[in-house]
C-alpha cells in the first residue's frame, strides 16, 4: 500500500472521536480502517478539557492504526460549532498566461482575491468555497480550467470561525502528535456526501443530530448557504431516560442504545429490561413502551427546534426536504418522529461504504469525500497521489493554500 494513496479524517464529537482511513484508487474512495474512542473533554460540541480530548484522539488514532497496520501522522480535521459563519464575497483577477488559458494559478489567485474581506479580530478564515466562476462576463461556470479568457471572477462563500475554537482544536490535534493537513467544515463535507445533486440544487436541509449538538446546514442552488448549531442532541434523551427511570446516566445510555425507540406506536410491550435505580441495589423492570413515552417527546422537541431554526434562517420552502445524519438518528422511530414534526419529505443518510454504514459516520466519511473531490478537481487525470496522509513531509494545506500560514499567524497572536 502506497502512503501517497492514504487520507485520514478526524471527527471529534461529543460522544465519540473517530479516525477514518480512506484509500484512493483511480479516483475511487475506499474505507480501509476506522478507529473510535469515547470522547472525553467535549461538551455540547465544544472542547472543555484539552488533555482529555488529546487522550481520546490518541486512542481513536491508535485503534485505526492497529486495524490497518500503518502509522498515521497527518489528518484532515472536521470542524463545526455555533461559532461558524458564512459570508459571501467576490474576487476578480486578470488571466496571467500569455495565451489567456485559465490555469490552476489563476484559480488560486481569484480565490485569494475573494478572501480580502473585513473580519473582526477574533475571527479567522477557515475556507473559501467557489459558488460560480465568471469568465469575461460568462456566468455559471463551475470549473474554468482550460478555458480562454481575459478576466476571471468568482462568487464565493467565505467560511469563518472563532480563533479561540480553531486554536483549541488545532492544539489538541498537535498535542496528539498529528499534523493537521487542513480543517474541513463538516456541514459542507457531510452535505457533499449525503445530498444528491438535485437536493442541493432545489434546496434541502442536512440535519446532523449528534450527542451534544444538532447542526443544521441549508443547501440551495448547489451550495451551502446557511448553517447553525443548536445545543441539544442525543445526550438530552439520555438525561431524560436517567430521570425517568431513576438510574445512572451510563445505565441510561446503554438502555437507549439497546432498547430506545422514538415513536410510541412502534414500541413493543414484550421488549423488557431491568435497571438498577439510584440509591438502591434493587433492579426495576420496564418495557419499551414506557421508554418510548420518555424518548418521543424529546425527539419531537429537537425537530421542532430544527424547524423553527430553519425558518429563522429565512428558509421556508425547500423542495428537497430534510436529510438526517448523526448517531442519534439511527434509533428506531426517529424517522417517523421527524416526518411527523417537519411535515415534509425526510430521509436518513447512510454512507455507502463497508464498515461505516451508519448515519453517525456521514460527517467523518464526508471529510474524506471532500478531500478526494478537491484532489480530483485540482489534479484532473493525475489520480490522488498528492493525497498523502501518512509519513511525509508536512506540506501546505492542499485544500486551502493560505490556511497553515494563517494558523501560524494566529498562534503567534495567542503567545
């Protein structure tokens, strides 16, 4: 196995840290290894304990390394949270080649031009995503490479984040002895993987229901147009179960994973289980219907908040409907609860790769898919040989050339 064909994503969530190893062969992505560890030091999607988070990252990476038998030194790190912001921008440059053929250098220069925006000192540019290119007034061009022109323009979305959140995320990964190749917005990456071309074009919402937070990503006209994070997720369901059954949180989590059902009508009375109640050694028996009566109201509330937030963002008529991802949505009954509350088309996204066919892997696999797409775009016909994520000399970010320079500058400001 050539190291140049390997890329690794790191998904640092509230309940799990996942390291996913992908191999690219002839432009096709295969998942060859997954490492997972319980997440410590993360609350509601935010890092609250650096050392505990570093420990979780190391555990997940070591697990992945043992599965595949390689040593991971470079990763693409997924980032999300309520600090993420989107801003529209426009860049213009003159085509540099004498023959007026637009090349990779022109693309990089016009994206750099789009980056020139006014930003508050506490914020940092994470990525620049082109919505469309314009060549000598001709609009709606998705890839102008090879075209002839004099003036190249781009309408782009600038993805920004809070310096503190970025700094803490980077610090955790670096302290785990890993080199960050790039930060990738998980909302964007998950949408590229989970949504069809038509869904992104007509308008749809990707809802990632994690343990500590629910991330909403609105896609329209083929691109990400809005994102928001609600501080509610599967952990709230676990807490409700703990209170309802009068048991410990870890027992409640096990009960949720094994017997949880989010739709009362689908629950079975003959599905019974016992839990040890707090302050007692006596076990009490419950059935799934009793449990569903605890879970369903909370799940309905989550989707009600999602619907209200999408409306607040200014989107009311999205023909593509809602696409669900995240570990919480794998619970039986969640789809029916979402359909009842959202009153539109709803489906659950599942990555079509062996070993990761679970809604909880959409974001992590999406990061690999995003990276592969960027290599394919930047190196048409050249394979993925530059997608090194193993033992190699740390290089400048492939997906965002100025990224590492900005991060170094940002670090210096914190010292």
